[in-house]
């Protein structure tokens, strides 16, 4: 018996058919676009996502050739809700987390409900990205749509419902709405009563991995999946990736290295402290029962390498083509050896945790007429790693200790970058045999649901396999530890420059 894992992202969806030992038998990906009806509005079409999901499943099952898929599970991005009618049809496009609607509603909620009160219930700071503020905007500005709404689904719930599941959501996705009590594991009547939203508009919250139905006969026939395949509740993409990387105990974290970087540690009790709040670290139920995770993330990581490649990397592109190699591997491997003489602040798209400053700007300090491209490349790799170290330091202050990072994503394929991360961060960095941790994680949830595994620990034991472990070099670690203290002065210095530019009418428009 094999398992089907689906991962729904904001720019595309992926399907993987995976066996009980973690081997991928078939995989497919399809992109879709965001819609911006006017400045500041960012939407996604649920029907386009659904059609894309059907397409990637069908491609996988066609390649797979009619094998036995026993269970299906789905992960997705959070916050964005889909208003559906009584037949489960979307009533409009979904507002995603970066959509600016809901700002006034969030400000009003903070004044009337209170920051500390919300933190104690939801484990998160009040922010316009959360679902309830989009719902309140809809209630005020699109009352007809709101009045016809039967349920507000999150994307993983919506996909499973379309496949045949009963209405539900899991704890980790429910926590991204700011209407969920993360300790009691239930919708917060205190919050919903305060904002005047009926709790019946939300689906039943369940533990990830709960059986929520079987694939419908119609969908089974269309998608080439046997009737009776179990549908299991999935979760938010980050904790699902953490499970896929085997992050189910204290002192480990998954480090997702893609366009952005997200470090997701796990811990065995809710941590609701001022340090967590001030750093923008949410406390969210893990997809493993009785565990919690947090998110330390940046807005830029691989995107800075892409910027450098597109702006200054023509030579790298030519070289990579001649060698038959990935251009990013060529760029990283040719970065200057040893610590760079430069310092780079990687706030090229603002700053995420722990600053949560969308107006922050990037900086490169130490340039001279003798600076070589290889030195700038090394400064980029160091800068994005130093920013991760700032987050690890704040997590440590909050009581979350990380001794090992499980690296996944495109940049995790570079051995030289993984060794640099280990040397700079002072922790073991581990790469995995299967880097698709998201779909692997939901496959584990599916496997437990259909009885392939007695527990998620058992699923991790069978399906998650380490590839390489990179240990810190003590001498390099000491050098980078000293340089890190200097790096931490960059952000405060950038704020002084930014304020001066604003005062003089510079081109900084963010506050």
C-alpha cells in the first residue's frame, strides 16, 4: 500500500506518491498565479487551485500505473480562508496573507480585545494577515457574500472536502485564523463573540491524521485512485514539513531553504511569553499530538541569490551551462574561501522575525574598488545565515534550544553551504535523503491513519532517512561568533540611515 501526499502552496501545488519506506514513486507539480484586482489586494482562485490539484494527482496516478493508494493527506499555506456556499462552491477568490485588507479590523481588535489577551488564547501577536480580519472585512464590505457563506475553509480542508471528506480543519491550520484556542484545542468563543462571528461558520477542529472520510466514487474514478482510499486531516505546511524532517522532539528544527527561509522547532508545551511575542514567534499546535512548533522566518534567502544571478551573474550562467551544472551550485562553490570582509544585511524585501519590519532595507558594508564578485557571493551566504542566527538567539532566550537543524529545500543540496551554516551557527546541520519534507510529512500522517504505522514516531523511523551530517568546525565557529556580534549592529545602523533619508525626503516610502 502506498500513500498520496499533497502540498498546496501560494504559487503552485505538488503531489507525491510515496511508499512506506519513504521512496517517491511518482511526483508532479503545477503552478498557478496570484490575482491583484487593485494595489494591495492579493487573491488566489480556489477553483484554479482545485483544478491544478486534480491535474497533478492525475499525472501521478497515470505514471504510477494503477497501484494501491491507501490514504491521502494534504498540507497547505495558512491564513487564507475560502468562503463556500452550502454545496461547497467558493463564493469569491481567497485573500492571502499579504493582502492588505483587514488592517483596520486588526487595529480595532487590538484596542478593544487587547494584545496580551489575544496572545494568551491564540499564541500569536495580532496581525492583519490572520483569517478573522479578512472575514471581518468581508462582513463589512461584502455583506451578501458573508450572508451566503456556509463555511470558511482553509485550503487543505477545502481540497479534502472536495475529495469527499467531511467538513473539518486541523489544529495547526486553525491556529492561523486567530480564532483558535491553542491550549484548549477549540474555537475561542471569547474571540468569536467579541467580533460577532458565528462559530458555526468554521469547520470542526480535529487532530492532524484523524480519518475524515473516504475518497468519493466520482473522484476515485476521475483521478485513478481506488475506491475506499482513506482521507486524513492534514495541516499547515510548516509543521507538516517538520514532521517529514523528523522534527518531533525537543532541540531539533527543520530549516526550509527556498525563496525564503523558515526555521521550525518543536517543543512539548505551549510557550506564551513576552520574548516570543516581541520577536513575532507564534506558538502553534504541531501536527504531532501534544507537541507545539514556532516559526522563525525571513522574507529573503534564495531570492537574494536569484537577484544576484539575474543582476550580476551572466558569467555564472554561461559557466553553469558549459559544465552542465545548476547555476546556484556554481555560484556557491565559487564564493570566496574563508570569512568575507563584507557584511550584508539581507532585508531586500523587509525584515521578518524577530524584527517584523516590512520597511527595512538591505545593506552591503565594506565594498571597495578591489571587491570581487566571489566576495559578494560569500557575503550573501553569510548574511542570510547571520539573519537565521539572530532568530536562533531569540529562540534561545525564549527557552527553545536547537542542537540540530534538518535542512530541506533547494539550497540544502549544496554541501559547501551546509558546512558554512554548521560553522556559523554552531550546530549540526543534517540533509535528508528526500528533500520534499512537506509531502513526506503528510504521507506519514496518511500512513498512520490507514494503519501502516502504529504512531508518527514509527512513521518517521520508517520514512525519514538522513543523508549527510555537517558538524561545526570549532575554529571557524569562533571567528563567525565574533563577526556575528558586529553583524547585529547592522539593523540598528540601517534604521538611523532610514530615518535620515525619510527626513530629507529620500526614496524610502515605508514606515
